C-alpha cells in the first residue's frame, strides 16, 4: 500500500531529472528483516538518538541461509545495520525538512528520501540467537518489516574520525 502523502512535495523541493527507482543498476539480496515496534511513519523516531530515548528495543531477523555469518558476534558489540528503506520515495534532489526554513540538498540530510534509500544504523547487540537468526538490538528508527541488507562490525580503531570541530 502506497501512502500518497509521501509523494506530496513541500515548497522549494525539486525532483531529479530521472527517478532512480526506475533504473536497474544493482542486484541486492535481502538477508532478513527488521523487527521494530514502529508501524507507521508518524510513530517512527526521526533518528537513533530519539529511538534510544524511547527505550524500545528491536531486532534484526536474519534469514536461515545467512545465519552462519553471525558467528563471532556477541551481546554488547556495536554493529552497523544496513537497511533498504523500501517505503521511501527516491526522486528528490532538494528537500524541505520540517525543521528547516528552506530546501537543502538530499546529500546533506539523513532523510530516508534518497536515490538509493539505504539506511545506516549504528546499534548495540543486546541479545543474540544464531540458531533462530535473531539479533536483539538496543534501538532502531525504521518501520517494522524493513528489509535488512547487511551487518558490518563497528571498529573504534577505524570508524571513529579524527578529533575535529563538530559539524552541525
């Protein structure tokens, strides 16, 4: 079911000349789904900080063919979960966020609306059941059933940028 409200444009927004959803450049395999409490966009936190503030855990449900790849993960470890934001539009070059007075380029935003709607979520494993493929996580800011593309480890030695002035 498509929510037509998602395709309404706000003042100042502009679409790409070509809708990326209509191109076929890559083939992806979903390795599972996200189990989250969020059923609609109105309920869903806007970011992981807000999701963690709500203290509602979630899970990554990894499909059987990919469960062996969970070996070596353990509770307490930080991971990147990559998701396919399947209910996001893909055609906006300029977006007008609710919190901003004027439009901004899509690549300056964390919005799910992007040419390739890949979500990147730094989450902590709180429980792990390799046999069932359930990876309990501290929080997530995507809708229930969102496809899971990949899981990658977080390494503090390479994933933390050098100390610099914070960017806003």
